[in-house]
C-alpha cells in the first residue's frame, strides 16, 4: 500500500501508483489524485544508497510539450536498462488556476521515501532464464475472490500478473474501474509488480470504455500488443465483442469486424518478426476463445487469427470468458496448439525456462488441481 506524504491536505493521492506498459527499456507509472495537478516521477538506481543521498532526475507527465494537468496521471520512463531494478517516487502538485503566463499552485502530495522504503520495479529482459507469472480472468469486480487469488504473488518471485479480460462488469466510470480491481491490485502488488491486460468483451462496454488506453497503455497504443519476457514471446489478442455488430445491445456503436481485420494485419506482421521467431516459446493470450459458444465474435476472430497462429509455431493459448475450465489438445477445434480456457473461480500459475513451460491450474486457495508441461524438445 502507498505511504504518502502531503505538504498540504488540499490534495491527496487516491489510487495507485500502478505499473503498466513495462518493457525491457521503459515503464509507465499511473496514479490518481483527488484534485487537478501536475505529476512527475523521481527515479533512482537500486544501488543501496538512500533516496535522499542526491537529487534524483525527474520525469514529468507531458503532452505536446506541456505538463499535463488532471486527476489521472501517467509518467512514461524511457531509456531504461533491461533486467534492471529501479526505485521511484511519485509527486503531484495541485494546480489552482492557469493563466497564459502564470500558474497558481497549491499543495504537493508524494510517496514517502524518508521513513518508508521507496517503491521499486524491475524491467523485463529477454535474457532472463526463467519467469513466473499468474493469469486471472473474469473477476467482474469480485474483489474478495481476486484478493484470495493474489495471495501467492510475491515481490522478487513473481514477474507479472496477467489479467485475461472481464475484470469488471462494465467500464461505466473511472471509479468503477479502480474499485473493480485496480485498487485491490495496488494493495497487493501493482506498485512494484506490473499487471498486463487483455481486453475482455465487458471492458468494451460503458461510458469509460472509450478511454481504455488511458488506464492500460501498451507498446502499440492498442489493446492488442506483444512483449518478450525471459524465454517467452507473448502475443496479446483482442477478440472484441462476442455478438454481431448489428446486435441491438450495442445501439449502433460496435464496429468490431473491421477492428478485427485491422488486428489480423498487425498479427501477421508480429508473427513474422525476428523477436517472435527467435523466442524459445510463443504464448497467445486472448479473453474470448475461438470455441466461444459458437457466437459471431469468436468465430470471426477464429477465421482471421487461427490460420496465422497455426503457421507460427505457437506453444500455448490461454483464454477465459466461458466461466468454466476446459482444455483442448493440439489439433482440436482446428488449432495447431493446445488451448486452455481458465474458469472465473480459479487462476493459473505459469513457470517457463528455456527448456519447458509448466502450467498449474489453481483453485482460489492456491491448491494445484491440474498440471501441464510443454517441452521445447517435444515440438
């Protein structure tokens, strides 16, 4: 949990910080304040020195050459070193009034580094020999269930947590997003261990859905993206909505067929990339499985994505959406790779090294109920 210091009681950090868009050379740090403010992050190496030993370089939240003023803050740290740990401190300074040549400021809120240890994160690295991560999906705002599933997430042991869609019922408002799962994630791990997002169909719904990328930035600027962590190359796909675009439920606001066609072009280019081809393992994450009940969205995604994936040497695909566990061996349902559909009442723990992937299906209390192993030599 964040320990914050306020110069003034007038402004407070109300949510975060949480890590997003973590790569081998960059990281986005996001948080919210209760009042409009500027925002910046001070960064220090993990070298054993006190944070106050010297002035630490500051990176501001900016856009088009100006500091961003608002209540939702994102600071993008770039030029970092792969597989390297950094300490950080966040700041927000209240903006009372903006004039063309003058700004009136109020108080400052910041994370504590005097009596408390500064927050820390570690960049990803393709050279890391082994990784350990969790996969959770279809929480739909059930924070008590989520808290239980996160009990095994440990700093220094867990590389990241992957949220594979439908973490909320709807993205009705900023409050519903944070109270739905982000605040719980911050309390458990997300200020120092990142969570990666795969957009579920429920994250496409609600007034705040249009601002999805504001809360969950990615390297592509889209909900579909890829990244390399240790021996694994991850392809994160967005299946969009499950019903036809013309369905009355969407009130003429859905155009997911065109969206998926554009995504398929990106997928073809990504699978052909050197980074994908040379990785020891390739894992696909997508909320809605191709077997999604025979509905239009999954079938359309299957027609576009599955032929490309079948040619790319995919090792494993992990999905959710169905609220029930199922496992499909390589060759089933037309997929030339195994597909595991995780339930909404359990989570996955995945460990991978250069030789194999070990997949554990867990109940909410952390007991292993199924186990799978995929050896690189068995391809």
